[in-house]
């Protein structure tokens, strides 16, 4: 299937740009001691332009690899997570991604096929009863997979609706047996510049890191994703294991996770390291708190011509607002 040039969802209809484009270079250069020319940054200023990329086919794009968990799909849909929006076309979702390991633009799907998702180990360490390394297939087979329809809202002010397959984050916490002092979970993506050429861009603080509080991770909505669209996740979605936190901006939903570390220190995420003023720890979707460079009041719905008002907590306030009642809202939702 091909997507034609000039698709409506790629129009430059707002001034939001990619996460990375304006991060504080000077500060970063000082901190790292690197000399970086402006041009060499090559950040995603053109991310909203259309490209002629074909949609990368979900199955036939690479080799003869058969996912060892294929028999678990499609998983039964959990009807509690039905939503009012139309599911985003799989072809559109599969060819418009943020995955900076494979490039600082949206057309990374092809490059992401280089990622080897087996064998894949997930380390659980830090403040837990016993540190462990889990094989991804063992992990997936030890949990109950289900399908959930979730909204997905990027801080760049675009959104999709995705049928994820996965399991509750709290199921992983139960396996980990955290010590009572653990307050946060720090997550890390693989680090292999030989496969992910974006990781050769040394001014980024690789590997990608994200963090959540124990309460956030234990919330029913926090979902560890293994699949999408009724099959194992495409590599560009963050196979074989990524997070989906639908009430937070998309950058919190870390892809291709290799490590969960339970800790009493608040993790500093990838984007927070680059530009703390723009991408804070909480990063809850909030139409009233603008990004320093653009409004968050509305969002472009990919695959349609719609621009719709953004909802507080991306429409999931009922499930998660209580987690933040003691914080100084709304100003601290994004920046703190
Ligand atoms: N490892 C890793 N995880 C990541 C990113 C990334 O660049 N690397 N981008 C984030 C951002 S900004 C968004 S919006 C979502 C995009 O997910 P999608 O491509 O499935 O829409 O992934 C998030 N997780
Ligand atoms: Mo994002």
C-alpha cells in the first residue's frame, strides 16, 4: 500500500515542530564539551513535510523472521477501553513515527527494520527483592495479553487512536517485587549505534530513558505494549516491548525497553536532559499549559482533516486525576 504525496495530515498547518529542534545547544555544548555546528545538528525541522515514503509493510519488510509469540494474536479486546474516535489507519500509523534512534524525523519505519528484536532480554533491577533478567518471550507468555483502544497525543500536537495489545504495567511490578522504599521506575531503551544510526549522534543523551512514579505505573491505564493492530508490534512502534501512558504526552511512552530500574530517585528522562523547560517529568496532557513554543489547546488527528480540542489528561482524567491532586496544577503538569 502506498501513501500519496500531499496527504492532508502532513500539511504544515501549525508551528509545532519536533521535540528536539530547539533544545538549548549552548548549554548542551558546554555540558558535553562537544563542538557542534548548527548545521550538523540536523534536527527535524522538516518533520512536517510530506515524503514519498511507501508504507513499510508490516510482515514482509524483512527476512523470514516469524515472531515467536505470533500465536497469541489477536488478543481479546478489553471493552472497558473503548473510545469514541476512529482507529487510525494502520498504514498511516506505521509510516509516521517518532523513534530518534533511527532518525530525527517521522519516516524512520524503514530504518527501524534493522532492529533485531530476538533474542531480547529485559532486566529488572534496583530496589527489588531480587534482580532478574527475563527473556521477552517468557515474559510475554507469563502475562495475559489483551487489546485496548487508546488515544495517543504527541507533545507536537498531533494525535492518533491505536489498538494496542499488551499487559498491565502492574503485572510486571508484581513480578519485580519492589522494596517498600521504591518510589519511581526508570526505563531504558536498547543502545546499539551499529543498528540504530541515530545513536551515533553523540549530542543526544543515549540511551533513551523515561521514568514514572510507582503510583503512575500501578494505575490501570499504564500498559506495556507488545503488539498493535492485532499482531506483534511493528519495529517502528517500539517492538518488542514499549510503554503506553495515554494520559501523558507521547514522549513518556518509551519504546523497545530493555531495563526497568526501581529507585527512590526521580529519573531524568532523555528529553528532560535535552530541554527540561520544554519536556518535564510529569508531561500530563493539558490543553491549558502551552509548550514554550506552541499551543497545546488543540491537536491534528492524523489520517483526517480534523483539528480538535485537546482534553485534560487526554480524556483520561477520571482514571488518573487523583494521582496529581497534591501537585500544583496546572502549571506543573509539564514543567517541574
Ligand atoms: N526509545 C524511544 N522511545 C520513544 C521515542 C523515541 O524517540 N525513542 N519517541 C517518543 C515520542 S516523542 C512519541 S510521540 C512516541 C511515538 O510513538 P509512535 O511512533 O508509536 O506514534 O514514542 C515515544 N517513545
Ligand atoms: Mo512525541
